């Protein structure tokens, strides 16, 4: 796929950054962090995927360090979420808050993934590496967010098929652009929409993966 034909707008990265920042801020607020803690968790959730993508896989300066828009979006997400949390904390149940986080993640995850795949393709990586970078770009922020708040990362425990669904979404994007010759921006929107719908269905019906080893005796 020539570079000239593989141009997902940076809007996708901006949207993903903002949504993941909101997600991180919500998680931190639920843990009763102060505003500094909320910002740190928001920052890690928003830049985690891009940091790993740029510094490790693509060997370039992380984009949030050279483009001030990223930190501005994260700061705005932190402030807006903190302000609204004061009004919503008494009327929204913890289960509803978790679903809100999941829905927000369902938008940001595929947006990060398709943008990461663009950069990986521009770097000349093979197809399997492009998918790997896309998936990593999509899930690494959530991994860092969970580690910082001392939770077992959702990526590593039985859950609602988020990472598996993302792999299929990345494959769908490549199929649309490589085989169906769909214009990249349109293919990216289709991919984001497909992933979002799939995640909403898994959340709505609570479809989950299972542990590899089920210990019937319970925790020791």
C-alpha cells in the first residue's frame, strides 16, 4: 500500500487521545485521587499506546512531545471530567460508571489502532507487524492505566473480548484497504464503527472469555 494512499487523518489520534484521557480520569476519580493523580492517570492512559508505538516499534520521538495538541487535549479531558464528576457522582452507580468507561474505550481503542497501523505501514513493516502495532497502540494505554491504579489489567483477565475484537478490527481495516480498495479514511470510519458496535454488544450481553484454568476449589 503506497504511503500516498494510506492517510488516516490525525483526527483519529486526537479523538483516541481525548477519549482515553477521559477514561483514565474517570478511573482515577473513582479511586479518590487528587487532581494531580487524575492528570497522571489520564496522561498515561492517553499516551501509553503512542509512547510504546513510537519509542519502541517505530524508533521516533513520541508524538505527544512534538505536538502540543496532545497534552492540551489531555489537560482539557482531566479538567472537564473532574468538574462533571462532582455533579454526577451521587446519581450514577459504580456499575454505570464502569459501562461509561467501557463505551469511551470502545471509541478510542480502534481510533488509536488504525492510526498506529498507518504509521507502521509508512515505516515499511510487514502486515503481521502492522496488525501487532495497531493492537498494541489500542490497548497499551488501558494496560498502563490499570497498573497505575493497582488493578489486574483488563487485557490479562477474563473479559468481554476487547483485545480479540480489536485484532479482527485491524484485520478488517487491512482487508478493506488492501483487497476492497476502500479509501483509507472511509475504511477507518467503518473499522471504528464495527469495533464500537461489537463492543457494545459484548457489554450489553456480557459475553466474556473464560480463564484457561478454572479452579473449582476457589482461591487459595
